[in-house]
């Protein structure tokens, strides 16, 4: 009975808990309810994943109205993969947040913060389950507005200009997407994605659809922080409260990438002549620039969180690189990297949250020698860093391996692309090493207050780290989900 | 003549670009937000015009008149939602501007950057 309503529950649970959390007001209680709601959403997404693995796709009609007229929710492997990341990282970050947020947000504002958090979660889940282009827009704005609030909750005043930039760029992106949807609706008269794909076949003049494809791709690229539209990301991640960074770094951009891939590969690819080439020519150079430039910037960055944020820009480059090959192997690698990068980055940002408990400034020169005082935190950082670099035995290795084999298979330019991937992995070694060097071999500060982070933070951090190792050794579930998602998106390819 | 006949699309494009220009070029944060609202409003107009059927009236079913010509109500419903989204965005943006003014004492982008650099 409950089984069949899981797609709706995925959104409803966090969305209805959000006002309750706000009404509770009390810090501890509101945290407990928010965490419980997030864990419930995680359980629902596990249930949905099991359904998807068993029967490949499940569709849910809101109010039992038939599909192109009513609103349809659709869960396939791609949504299941992303749902696991979104709800999982939200839960783990909230659990860590019990301790970490106490330092960063005053007690009376915490209930409001958790409420915004649940709205962001509900919005992201909504994007992932919805099969309706306009609903995706509405959920996108719900999640974006809530994440602006999350970032603005940071204790540093520099969070405010960062959030203003995030807000203007995010709104421009969403409005571009809205224009694109409008043009498609103008030509096809439908908003349901599957119906849209069918009806574009019947459209005589494809020029508006082409313009719509441009608007949607650029708008979503803004939201997904695809280079050079990433300028809002580094500061927003740096000044957000630490656990909010964990959540946003793992999910916010990935969810927009999901919509981008769904539109470009599923809706436009079979209908627009030469779209694969236009898409690849647009995305491939940008991905390479993102990988190289953002990694280079990260190598010279002093602020620990901004360093990791720049590395996120580079990792988004890997994902889009995989997608721009427009092959099943490439797309599988890209989707797998969405999953594995979320694992690695959550663990790294959680380790930052641990460090922030006893180090005043998260700068490379001010964490000298902390590894002697905080051995567990730094060990977690090193292991997660290895996963980010892509060392065998960690999750990062699996996706890089698939990415490299997909690029090799993509033709004569493949070798060049592999070279870029290898060079940027070496750059990742450099920027992770700078942190490790300072923490392990740097001159110790005399500050006696530096002590190991509390267990309440170490446990979620190590859970994330162990997940990195687990999915490095047993990558079956994400691999199966992403390869069947690639099958669904590129169904028209042999 | 076809170019003039499509004047409502010209209105859309001009409003859109005016708003976009303000968001990019203006340094004052309030003016940026004004531009953003204009930018969004232009898209609302795009949706409203596409739903209009020539000679069509409001889509209200009246008893006994089966052959009425209606405008498409769906874009209007969509835009009602989008207007709500737009208002929330503007409200949140203004709230952030107020906080910026409290913290920095300025709402000019270059001055804020200057203060941060120190």
C-alpha cells in the first residue's frame, strides 16, 4: 500500500516537516525532527532504488489523472541514483550539524535554518521525481531559494555578498530555463517530458526548439556551475555554514546537471539534427577548461574551503566531460562520477567542519601541525582526499577508470582527453598534498585549545569516509544504476 | 509587416534585455534587483501572449454556449506560479540587501568589494 506512494512521499515528507520544524522553535527538538524527516526521506529513496533495480522504472500519477494531462512523477535509475545522494548527504550533514551548527548559528535562529534546509531537500527531491518540465522549474526555485537562505546563515558577513551573487545568477539561470520551457510549450503544447519528446517529432519548424535548447542548456549550466558560469560557487561554498557546504557541495549543482542531461540527451538529442555535435562542441571545451583552470586555481588557494570549492568546479568538469562524449560509456562514467564525487566531497567538507571545531581559521598556513592533535580528523581528510584524487581502492578510482576507458574509446582525440584527466589528477595530488603537508609536517602552533573534534562530528565524517572505501571496493549498485540510466537517456543509440 | 505584427514578442525581447542589462551593468544592488524583476516580468509576458487565442474570451464554461472560443488558460496558471516565485526571489533579495547594508553600510557593489579587500 505504502510502496506505491513512495514517489509522492519522497517530496511530501520533507516539505510538510519544514513548517513543523519552524513552529517547534526549540533548537534541540527542531534538529531532531529535521534529522528524522531527512532520514525518512533517505529510507524512502532506498525503497525507490530497490523498486527501480527490480522493475527498472516506476511512474506515479498525482491524483490519478492520466499522464500528459495530469502531473506525473517518474522514477528511473538516474533519479534513484541522485535521490540516494541528495537524501543521504542531507542526513549525514544534519547529523553532523547538531554539534557543528551550535558554534555557527545562534540558538533561536536554528529552527528557521533547519526549516530552510528541509525545503531545500524537498525541492531537490521534487526535481528528481518530477516528469513535468514546469514542476521541475517550481521545485528548482524552491530548492534554490532555500539554499540561498542556507548560505546566508553563515557567520561571516562575506556570506551576504556571496549569496547576493548566487541569487542573481541562480535566478537568471532559472528564468532562462523558463523561457526555454515556454518556447517548447508554444510549439508542442505539452509540459510532460516524455510527451514532449514525442511531440517534437511533429513540429514542422524546429527553429524555436533549437532556441529553447540553447536557453535551457545555458540556464541550467548557470545553475550547475559549469565553467565559465561558476563564479557564484567558490564564495557561496566558502562562507556557508560548514555542514550546509557539505549538503550543497554534494547535491545543489548535481541536481541541475541531472535536469540538463535529461533535457539535452533525452528530449533534444533524438529530435534536433546535429544536436549531439552542437552539445559536444559546447560542453567538451568548457569541461576541459574547467578541469585544468579550476584545478590550477585550487593549487594556489590558501583558504581550505575555497580550495575544495574550486576542486568542485573541476570535478563538475569531469562529469560534463563524460556527458559530452554522448556515448553510453561516457555517460555512465559521468553519472558514476556524480555519485562518487558527492561521496568524496561530503567527506572532505565534513573533515573541514571537524577542523573548524578547534582551528579558528581554515587556512592552510593556520592548520600547521594539527594532525598531531587531531589524528582522526586528518586521517579522514587524507582518505577522502585519496578518493578525490582517484587512488585505487577508493570510490574516486572507479569513476575515473570508467571515464578514462570511455574517452579512449571515443576516437583519435581520446588520448588527448586522457592526458588532461591524468594531468588534472596530478594537480589534485598537489592541492590535497598542500593541506596534508601543512597539517602533518607544518610547524605546530602553541595553541593548547586544539583538540580532537567531538565524536558527534567524527562519526558522520568517518561514515562518509568508509562509504568512499566501500563503494571503491563494491561499486555494483551505483554502477548498475548509472549504466541503466545511460541506457534510458540514450535509448535511441544502438 | 510581419515584424510589426509580432510586436508583443518585441516587447518581450526589449524588456528582457533591459532587465538583463541592469543586472549586469548596475553597481547598486537595489537596481540590480529591479533589473532582475523586469527580466522575470518579461518572461511572464511571453507566457501570457502565447496563451492568447485570437477572438478568444476568458475560459469560463457558460451553460448553453458550447461553441465559445477560449484563450488557453494553462499558461496563465503557470505564470501565476512563476509570479509567486518571482516575488519570493525579490523579497529574499531585498532582505539580503538590508542585511548587507547593516553589515557593510553600503549597497554599492564596488564599495562592498573594496571593504572586503581590506
